[in-house]
C-alpha cells in the first residue's frame, strides 16, 4: 500500500494505538476514504517471506481477528457481542461448501482454517475487552 505524503499527514498516518500488527492498515484506509480520497487497486505479485507452518499460520490469522475487534471497537464504540460472534462462526462454516465447489478441497480447507483462526482471535479479544 502506498499513499501520497500529504494524505498521510492529513489523516495522521497509522494509528499506533492498535495493540497488534493487524487492523491498523484497514483503519488507515478507512480514514483516507472518509476524507474523500479514492483508493486504486493495482494487482501486483507479492512474495511473502515467512514460515508457512500451521502454527505460524494460525497465530497470524488469530492476530488478524484480534485487530478486527480493536477496529470494530474504535468505530462502533464496542466489541462485537457474543451473539454476533456466533453468527460470524456459522457464516464461516456456511461458506465452506460453496468454496469446496469453487476452489477445491485443499484451498477451501485452508481458507476455512484462516477464517476460523480469525474468528477465534475475535472471540478472545471480544471476551478480554468486556
């Protein structure tokens, strides 16, 4: 992601109060768009140099979920309720079968694992912040 310097200065850059390295980029994009700027998507190949062991994968997506709760609390004023989190859990499972048909079993299962780890992080952070 890249921004013009004047835009970053106007919105105050990244919010350094995010407790995790997750969600702060979405927050920055949100504030940029709220100021009336448009985002441009340029597809480019990206190579991630990180370990792809299940433990690291799970930890990373769990952190994404925790950051999502911080983002939600910042803009909605409260973390998601347990009922909302249960609905999100069901929605993740409900998407799995169509993903099986569209992506095939290996990719659909990896996507489901990422979504479940994200959900678990949301659950942990929402409970912790109540």
